[in-house]
């Protein structure tokens, strides 16, 4: 998830009761809830280094425990140092800070697991990725649920009211600026729910709900996240079942069988899912709508490299660290090998969840590299060795 959600949930943990465990517990919760994303420093080594290490050891069980412990220890030691300088009794409780930090820190990999990017919780012992496939990388409903509860319980001082007003206005502007027919298509119903939700929160604030309910609001919001996930799980189960039926039909038309399949969430729309599946010879992608009849229309098929093309791809993974990083990250890797000897052999690689093979520089979730023609020099091998893209229309 993006860091706004992590921050809101971290603050929610504090306001649900963790802030009472020790002085500085609220600050510790905010930092611990975002700490695993310290792996952003790997981006200084280039995008392929970031791709290799993001959601890596800092998002694992061991990494989360370590970061949470270090954060709580740092605040505890800092409090003791300041107390010594000012000749007063230390205020912070190490046990309280540690427990608060562990609670908030654990929410980060859990939230990240719910989307289709995934996490690797068992590093350094296992690099296997785990995917929840429930929530898009950003979710306005989570902002409204958790942010709304926190607004009601923490909007007493003027600066707090101004801060929440600016955040609400910024998010509203963002939601209404998202193009309706873009990659991040946002349903009209979501915009309506957002506006109604904001008005309801303002009304509840005028009734003094925050003062009366206090920490119960934050606890209710955190419980609401679990209920929301359960609801999305039900939609996901329906989407997966329908997607599997469509995938079986598409694969059988090519004489193939489905090996694995994923139904992945779209932005704030549990009625629409992106489906990617793999057979022994190809990978496919199509969109699935649960209510408007979109059932695999416009499916796209990417053949897997075979023969010499597969050998070139394996060589590229050894010769180029970015190819190796993308192959290690990709859930559904697809490749196109283009022979242009004696000039070279171009390998175009992508993760079908997010991109397609393109003849462009290294960027995002796709890349193109050129290798010397050492595994085959005949350009007429291109049709045999390179992968092809075929549009399929389900009848």
C-alpha cells in the first residue's frame, strides 16, 4: 500500500489504545508503520536494484521485528539521555514502546500482502512471494474509513482541523481528477460514496461523536478494515471462479491447460478484476467484470519463448543483473526475443501484471536488452524463436 494508508493505520493503532502504553508511543507507531519502506534507499542503485530489494528483508517477519525493536529502543534510549541531561526521571517505558512498535510495524507487511505486488515474509530463508490479491495499491475506501475515524477523534485543536481539511480537500481533488477511462478507472459510485462520506463525517463531528466515543472510533476502524477484507475476499472468490472457467475455455481453444491463475483487484471496484493466467505454452491477460457482462473479451495471449529464444533468455538472466532482477520479481514473466544478427539479439521482458514487452530503455516493470549473436546468427530464426502476441476474442 501507499504510505498514506500506512500512516493512517499506524495512527489508528496508537489511538486505539497503544498511545497509553508509554510517552512517545504515538510517534513510535507512526514511524514503525512506515519503517519497512526504508528499502527505498535501494533506488539509488537504479530501478532494478529497487525492484530486487523492495518489499524484501525489511518487509519480512525478521525485518519487521528488528525494525520495530530498533525504533522502540532508540526512543527509549533518547528519553533516558534527555532525562539525564535535564536531571529528571525517564518517562518512556521500553516494554510499552516495544509493544506499540510491534503492533504498528506488523500492519505494514500485512497491508502490503493484500495487494497483487506481494511480500516475501520468510526472507532471508525463503524468497517466495505471497499475494493477497484483495486491495489495489491505493484504496479510497480505506482512506475514508480510517481517516474518517481519526478525523473525528483528533480534530480538536485548530491546527488539527486545518490539517484534516487540507488532507480531505487534496484527496477529493485527486479522486475527481482521475480520468474515468484511464488505466486507473475510478467508478462514479466511488466518487459519490466519497462525497457522502465526507459530508457524514462533518455532520458527525458537529454532533461531538469524537469526544463521546474516543478510542472506540479507532478500534472500530481497524475492525472495519478486517470486515472490508472479508467482503473483498468474497468478491475475489467469485471473480476467481468465473475467471478460471473463462481461462479453461481460452486455453482449450489453443490445446493448452491452465497451470496457474490470478484474479487481481482494480482501483476501488470489487466488480472488476484483472485476470492473468499461465499455461505450459503461453500467458494470457484479460479483464473480468462481475456485473456488466465483460467475460474475457479482448484477451491477449503471449507465447513463451521456446528453443533458441528460451536459451537466449536464460543467457540474458546471467549476463544482465536487471534481467535477473525482473525475472526474480515477475509473477507472470513474458518475453519477446528478436533476432537482428549480426547486430545483436534483443530481449524484451515484462511482468504481465503491469506491462508488456517493449523496445524501450530499462524502466518500470519492463526492459529491453541487446545481446551479441552468439547463440544463433540467422535472422530467419526470428519467427520460430521469438514470442508472438495474438488477440483472442471469446465467442
